[in-house]
């Protein structure tokens, strides 16, 4: 059975933070091709200064404009419909919402810190707005696809208030698995010895892990993006995934021919400008090496990258010294 509408939410809809932005934005065109304007993305509204790839529209989903919601299109291939929303008014209800999530689902928000509060209130607001749109559209067959722990409360809200919307929950990497590895512990070497709840207590990850685990258990369909992460889900979330859905990119994601050369030149000029802004006298002929991604020192390999530069620098210095000494000896012998 094909859904009439596909709703999808992530903290990274129209909000470039890390890899999930790339995953969602580079499959939007295929989704649009199969479900023209029946795909609706829900993301956080930080204003035009941050949501640079969002363009508001008065004609998209005409006649539906809840308070605190902006409707438009995501300026990526396919130009899918995007709904950006604020959750300011929910701050006053935070304790009641978190208390209810504990009583009904056992989500342990009491140990929350950092970005937990705003992520969960955003997800709760997404549930409310998705329910509103679902009823505005005269309750079509609809699924809601939620990505990562930040959207766990959307799953739990819809299960209680609008269970007719089918829910899918995808973890791209378990929050506790990321934390174990990021803290320098041998995740895969001692894999069978790690237990999610225990490690969440040890690493101060109780609330995020709890929200993610409950979403995995209560979603109608639980997925992840690789076989290795599927192992993580079973071991650390106590829930095997229903299906593995590998990430992919649209054909044409990487420019070809002249477009590739033009894009490469623009990127190189940008890197040179960045280096010069940092006080590095970069020249047009210099070799440039860079890495990008969410700032996770160990998980993203930034530590390995910097160590490799150090070793390369030391090797270059040693090679230069040997060459200089060899030339000096040759000059003396002659």
C-alpha cells in the first residue's frame, strides 16, 4: 500500500548541521518524482539568517497556516515542500510535557542537559503541526519519517494523539554508540560487553538514550542505514531494526565535466581565502587538504587527520634535513 502523503522530519531540514542534511536533501528529487508535492519536510525555524535554503511561499498548502509556522520550499534538487516551525510557546509547558512522557512512555528527561530540551520540544511541536496538517488534508493515508533521537517525541506524540499516521524512526548512529566511541572506549573490540542503559548512566547520556530507545520501540517501523549500525541498535537499544535502508545520493550529486572543474575551482578559491583569513599565506599553487563534518573529535576522524598532518610535517622536515646534509657533505668532499 502506497501512502498518499509522506511527512518527514529532522533537526537538519533546511538547517545544515551535518551528514543528515546531505542524506535528506540529496534524495528529495527522487521522492518528488514519485510523489509530486505529496512529500512534506518539517524542520526548525531559526529565521532566514540560518535557514538559507528555505524559500517561503503563500501558495503552497494554501489555506493552512498554524501559528508559528512558515510554509515554502526547500531549495535543493526537487524543491520539496518544507514546513518550518517554532516551539517557543512550549517552553512554559516543558515540565508537564516531560512529566507526561515519563508517565506514559518512561522517557527519563530528568537528567537532561544541553540541546535535549529544545530538540524534544521541537519534536513535540512537529507532532502537533503534523496532526494539524493531516486533518487539514482530510486525513489521507500518511506516514511520518523521523530521523535521529532529536525527533523521538514526534513518534511518541503521534502514537498517542494521531495513531492513524504511520511512524518510521531511523537512527543514523545510536546516540550512546557515538558517545562510547567518542569517549575513546573500544566500541567494536568489546561490543558484546556494552549495555546501552548502563553506558548511558556512565557517560551522562541517560535522557538522549532514553528518548531514542523509546522511539525505536514504539515506532511502527524502526530502521537504520547500515548493517554495523543495525548491530548497535540490537545491542544498545535492545531493539532489532525492521529493515536496513542504506544511504545513497542522487545521480548528478557530483558535478560532471566542465561543471565539476568550475565547482572545484570555486571550492579551491574558497579554501585559499579561508586560509589567508587565518593568517596562512596560501598560494594558488599550494596543495590544499581539508576535512569537514560535525565536530566529533574521534568519531569523525579529526584526531587521525591532525595526527597524519603532524607525521607528514615531521617526515617532510626529516627529508629536508637529510637532503640538506647530503648536499653539504657533497660540497665539502668536492
